[in-house]
């Protein structure tokens, strides 16, 4: 009795464990995947932070235009003749008795509190202006790079969703093949019992059934693998087994849509902006030979009490600074930035040419995928008819078991190839759209 009770507890535990292990399923459309990916993908969020960093670098260059203002409050006490004389003079406390020789040489200690407001205002700083322009286009280049990264991730999300569609199609085909193999097994077993087929035929059918069941288990695991990766892309924490609500269908297209690479594509714009940044840095190095003009000034409050200001004074001016020669440092820096600009220009032209090659290759790949889809459609129709005929003839005892098994396996294989060709066709189309996206 106790043993029976323990077995019941074990069964309940195993059932509970299996329920906990079972993952929930969740239907999802391609539009939902792309929307969630845009909003939640971690790589996109990292790219957004990179842009904020580049924007912060650009905002630091506001120092070329805006004033630098600082405020300080200083307190001192001294009997030093010079500083004592100066403190009294600044505080407006100087009297005739302070000119006595003894008072000048041996003054009493004096407290001095100074509040100072200082400013510096750039007026002419040509090389700084070009550096600011360079920082701006670098920020814009980062923005375009992030846009291209996002487009790449959206393509990856679309590709993974189509792969999920394909894996589910594979499961359905293999479930159908399992059902057919099981029916063949039952029919073959019946014929064997009637003495119409040999034991070897029964074993062959069982081998085929076992093979299909192994493929089916592998296909189901593949569904979970693809679903997990799609969950990772959209940053889904619960990791449900995703089920595509959109069917795997052929997307019509026209090659006229994809004539040539547009220079407005995000990655190309990023390289163009980088080239502009190098150009402005070279211009900045050239302008470093010009003088700079800056205004400056300060306003001071003095008192012998803390945070008071009985007297005040101001001081303003402008400074023209011209570093005529710094050895050969400037010449070398200018030559280096010129080389970097020329290199970037060549890389831009090379990237355009390479992108056009990639587009031509993708167009041929799409054309090949279309031809493959056409051939796999015909092969599927032929294999289906062949399997139907052999099934009928097998039931009439006119076809060998091996012929039926070969026909059934071929039909299942052609179904898988057909759905694979649809996936490859749609993927080639999506990649071509990606290459020509502005």
C-alpha cells in the first residue's frame, strides 16, 4: 500500500515537472517582430548611446562660439607691505596716514575678501570653426551608421522570421510523412500476415518510420532554436515558443525595382560624412596658420567682510595671438590630415563600386532563386503524382514495398525542397530590397 502511494506521488511530481518545463506558445506576425525589434533590440539601444556620445562631442565644440565664464571668492589675511597696500587700495580704505613710512613698512594685518567674475570670449578662431564642423559631420556619420545597423538588424529579424516559417513547414511535412509511414507500416503488416509480403518489407517500413520520427524530433528542436534566437532579437524575456501567424508565401517582384545602388543608402551616407569630416579637419589644420582673437575681462568686488562688496573694479581687453612657427609640427599635421582625406575619398569610391557589385550579385541570386522555385514546384507536383500512383498500385499488390518507400521519401523530400526554395527566394528578395533602400 505504501509502495503504491509512493508511485502516485512520483507520477504527480513528474507530471508537474513536465508542465513546468513546457514552454508557452505565442503567435506573432512579421510586422510585430520588426516593430518589437526596432523598439527593444539591445544592439539598437547600444547604437543610440553611441550617437548620444557623438552628439556630446559635438556640443563640446560650442566653446569655439560661446564665452567661458567663471566666478570665484577668495579670502586672505596678511601684513605683507605690498599686499596690505594693494588690499587697502582695492577696498577703498586708503587714508593719508597710510603713507607714513612706519605704516608702509610695518602695516597692521588686514583681511581681504575678493569676489571675481571672469570671462573669455572667442572672436576669431577659424581653425576651431572647422573643427566644430568636423565634429558635426562625425555626429551625422554616426547617425547614418546607426540607421544602417538598424536596417541590418531588421533584415536579420525578417530573415529569422522567414526561417521560423520554414521550420514549421518542415515539421508539418514530416508529421505528414510520419502519418503516411505509419499507414504504410499498418498496411504492410496486414499484407505480411496474409502472406503477401516478406518480413524484410515490414522491417524496411519500420526503418522508414523510425527515420521520419528522428527527422521530426530534429525539426521540432530546430523550431525552438529559431524561436529562441528571434526572442533574443526582440529582447523577449519569457522566451515563449513563437508561432508565425503569417504564412510562407511567394513575394512577387520586378527587377526594374533594383536598378543600381543609391548613394542615399545609410551606410554610403555614413562614409560620405566621414570623408567630409576628414576634409574639414584638413581645412582646420590649414587655418591654424592664421591668428586668433579673443576678448577677456573680469569684474571684482572687494571688502574686509565675508561675501560683501564695498568696492569694485573691472578690467576688459582683447588679445590677438599668432603662433607664426611651431617648427615643422603644423606642416606635418596638415600633410597627415590631407593624406587621411585622400584615403577616405578613395575608400568612398571603392565602397560605391563594391556595393554595385554586391547588388549585381544579389540580382542574379534572386533570378536563380526564382528559377529554383519554378523547378522545385514542378518536381513537387511530379513526385506527388508518382506517390499517389504507387500508393494505389501498392494497395492492389502491383508495386514492391521498396518502390513505395522510395516514392514516399521522395515526395517528402520534394515538399521540403519546395518550401526551402520559397524561403531562399523571399530571402533573396528581402536582401535586394535592403541593398537598394534609401
